[in-house]
C-alpha cells in the first residue's frame, strides 16, 4: 500500500514522519536546508495546533517553523 503524501500541518503531535519534499521556491528550500531539514529524514511532530507554528524534532534539534512554511513541507507517515 502506498502511503499518501501530506502537508506537515496535517500531522498530529507525537507522530513520526519522513520528509518527502519541500514545495516552494529556492529561498524556502535553502532556508529549511540551513535549518537542517533534508529529504528522506525522519522528523517527529511536537506541536502543530492552529493558529501557532509547528514545533518539530529533526534528529537532536528542535525547530519551530511558521505555519505557512510548514504547509509547504510534504511528509509521509512511517
């Protein structure tokens, strides 16, 4: 069964997902890469309640990403 690709903003806190792609321009992709987000990495959602930002754990790093940016991060459930 193929897992659907979803926006990071749709994932519930506590879930672990795999980053599939970043749908945005080169500026967004560069900014998120500088924060350490790369395709294929596993991330855990710590907080994603509206209207605030998404808080994720990428490796040993806790990151806070605005909802607009997080909406462009596509992930799949593990």
